[in-house]
C-alpha cells in the first residue's frame, strides 16, 4: 500500500469491522462505478486482499498485473475512507 496514512486507517477499519460497526452501514457508491452493496462483507474482502498482498514476495507483488490490482485496491480503500469518514 502507498505510504500515505492509508495504512493507519486500514488498522482503524479493521477495528471498526471487529467491533461490528459496519454491520448496518447502507450501500456505499464509491463513485468509480463500484457500489458496495453489503459494506461489511466488502470490507472483509478488501482487508483479505490487503493481507494477501502483504504476504506476497516483493518481486511477485511488483509484477504489472499485481501492481495494478494493488493500486485499484488502494484507490478503493481511499474512496471508502472518504465515504465512511467524510
């Protein structure tokens, strides 16, 4: 993930998920053609992807298709942050 404060926010998101704070959040339109219809489930999947990328070998993570997927995930996490905290 990029070096901005996204990593700290991801830890906060994980805490909110564990506390059940996302269970009743209505659908969120990220504004990029993607709507999270079940926010809690979508966040679980996004965080699982974060962990998958963290566990990858750096050389594999740097491959173009994985780099593009990581950037897409980071962009969506930033959009989610804006919608949840904005």
